[in-house]
C-alpha cells in the first residue's frame, strides 16, 4: 500500500488506537480521535471525564516519543477489510490553534466549549497498511 493510499484510508476512519511505550517497556493502547494533515497527525486531550488528568499516553510520549497509530475497517464482507498504521515521532504542545481548528472541523463534539489541550502532534515517518481489494 502506498503512503498516499494509507493517508486516504486513515482520513476515512473516525477513531484510531494510539500505541505508546510505558517506561517499563510494555505497550499502552488507547482509542483517540484525530485529524490528519499531510504527514502530521493531531490528537488532543478533550473534556470527556477521565480518571486523572495525568494521562499515561502523555507521560509515555515524554518517556519515549516513538508511537504508532492504527485504524481499521471491519465488515462482514471481507472484501472491504483494511488497516492502516502510521509510525512516527510524537511531541506534546500545551495548545495548538491549527490542530484544534482541524479537530473541530472533523468532530462536531469539539465545537462546543471544551478544553482541548494538551495537543499530541505525530510526525509520521512510516506508513503501512493492507486492504482486501
């Protein structure tokens, strides 16, 4: 699968799973919403209730910035199956107006007054994927 096709398929996904590495080396996966622009992926910590504001994904990125984001399409018709993975280097910003604007365009829920910070920015270094057809 070409990087262009992987990006195109990822744009159709509404949710993905962000994979980070804990300090003990074990994997950590969490579902995230995201916006895509070229080889940059943006995700933000939103106002949905969470157990803590000290999110493991943020701590893990500080510890190890290499991450993977994966999305897939499941269908009973296996000719419609696909998955896409974006591997890259993540960084955290307290705020990013451009990223927040992209997320607000993509998800109506973010148009309500809500805290969208910090922002995770992933610079994709490798695209991979598979599709049935």
